[in-house]
C-alpha cells in the first residue's frame, strides 16, 4: 500500500488518503448499484383510492403502503392546477359521483402520476366477475375503457384500460356536504424508503472500508506529536536526557533534528553557566584566604566584624560550590516512597533537638532521585525549624500529584516576598545574621530540585500564623 511508506511527506500521505477514500467510496457505490436489483417503486392505482373513499375503510394497495381514510382530515388548498391534475380529479369525481371542484389533490413534490395502459383478463363464464383485488365487480371501474380486438363483445377477448398511477406520498380529499374533508393517504411511516436504505448502505460500507486507512494515518500522524510531548517533558526534568530518536516523514525527521539540536544547546548553556558560577566561587576562596591573614593586622575592635563577614562569604561560596556539585551530579531515578523519606528526615531533625513531627503520611510512590529529594525535604524542614521553631510534615496524593507539605509556627513571609524568597541568596531576614538569616540558597535549591522532577513548590501564609511550604510532584 502506498500509505505504508513512512518516509513520504505528510502532504503526500494526506493526498493519498483522500484519493484512496474517494476511490473506495465510488467503487462501493458502483458495486451496490450494479449488484442489487432496482428497488420497486411505491405507487397507487386510482381504483384503490376510489375504493377507500367509497367504503371509508383502509385499503391495502398491491404496490404500496396501506391507504388510510381520515374523517375531517386536513388538506392544503391552492395547489397549482395542471391538465393532468384536473383530469385525475375529474375521474375521481366521476367515480364517486361528486363534482370535481369538491375534490382536492395534494402532492408535495409536484405531480407524480401518469396514465398507464394495462391489460385486463376477462372473467371466466362460470366465475363471478371480480376486480384485480378479488372483490366482485358490479360495474365498470372508473378510468376503464373498453378496447378489445375487433369483433369483441363476447367477453372472451382481452380488454384494456387506462388507469392513472400515483407515486410516493399524496393526499386526496373530498369535501363533504357539512364542509368537512374525507381524506385518503398512504399510512405515514418512519422507515426509510428503498433508495434511502441503499444510500445508507453505501455510506455504511464506505465508512467501514475507509476507517482502517483513516485510523492508520491518524495514528501515524499522532505518534510524532506524542513523542515530542514526552521528550519535552523529559527535557524539562533533565537537560541531559538522551536525544530523541524517531523515523518518519520528512517533516518529522526535520523536527526531530531541530529538537535534538535545541536540547544540546540548552544542555551546553546550563552546563556552561553552572561551570562559570562554580569557577567564580572557587576563585573567590583565594582572596578570602588572604583576607583572613591580613585582618590580623587590623585593630582589635573591628577584627571580629571583619572575620564574621569573611566567614559569611566563605559559607556562601561553599554553599554555591555544593549547589554546583549537586547540579552536575548524574541523577539516578528510582521508585521511592515519599512518606518513608519524610519520616526519616523528620526523625533526624528530632534527634538533633528540633521540634519536628509527621502529621500525615500516606503511602505515595513516585520515580525520582532519592538524594535530591532528601535534600529538598531536609531544606524545607531546616527552614521551618530555623524560622518557625517547629516543623510539621504531611505526605498525600491529590489529583494525580504527590503532595509534600511542611508547616511552621513562625511569623510567615510578607505576601510581596513569597516569590522573591526563591531567588538565590535572597533573605527576608533584615539583620542578615547567619544564625537566623542563613545563606539564602535553601529555597532556591528546593525549587530547582522540584522543577527538575516535573513539579514545583509554593509558599503560603497560614491563617493561624506561620508558613506552609507545598511541593507538588508527578505521581
């Protein structure tokens, strides 16, 4: 099949699908039309209509639906009068013995009746004369005309008659002396007629024949899009993810190459920036070391302040180098249970004298880097103990996400700074005291690790006081 060529451009594949679909539909239509016999039409003889009007009872025509009679029925007036319509009404009136102006004929789709000459076999001498419907014939039928062979009149020769036939739906009404209408019409039905059934059959067979081809094309078209979405998700979690390897149409191959080049540029950009920060932090240690020796010559009263500043700068450099080292470390992702991870971090904090407890620990399993996630939880617990004096942790699942919450009883954070505290080296503590303010990398590391796992972290002030940190990770 032509559509099996995966390397063909999408435009060519779509054009082939349209052509195959049209050809298949036309072939099926031709096969149905030439294989099945033509559907018989529904038509009604004038004698059948007259009989229904005379008796007031339903009549079953030979080639149509049941003719039903309605006393006081409605009929639309003002139909265009044609010679054939006038002759038909005159014939009905003559057969019923009523004037033609009291008869109304309603055909929605225009006149669909004609006069057909049909042979009539004379009755046998020993049998009572009957109509075509099996009833006794007491008089000559309406619209019948004697027309036998010469020398006829003995009842043995063939007769012929001209009888109008009406096709499809119609209404014939006779206005009664009281002004009401006596209406005869084919019994309404909800079923499709023969031609409609054939059209539906052709449509059904065409859908059945074309659906596998359309499904194959749609699946082939959706596969690259799904693969690109998965690759973009992996790239957001880890820039060092393996490049995308996929074959397909020319457009897909070009998009894959562009995506892999973009991923490689992003990886180099992140690594270059991280290496640059690490190099700057490393090089700053040399002048700090010289400053440590030189403060020995400064007056005694200002020496402690200079030493404290140097120690703070060295701690910031050490934290930066640790961040760079963790960022460059190859991540090994495995299945891990978050409640056990939270309990282990809380227990370690409690053993060192911190007021840390676990309020809720549902079993929640995700795929992640155990070392990175432990550092994430540890930073949040340390932050809660440092600023709030107490840490309460929870782990649970919600809407397909694993949730880690750490609450404290501290003063909280001004609403304008809820996002700024995630910036590297930003501290809300105005005193910038190392004992209370920290370095300013803890929450930045938490957000970086959460986003590397496809999640995020947010802070919110609690109503009763304190701060609540919420980490959401894909379960």
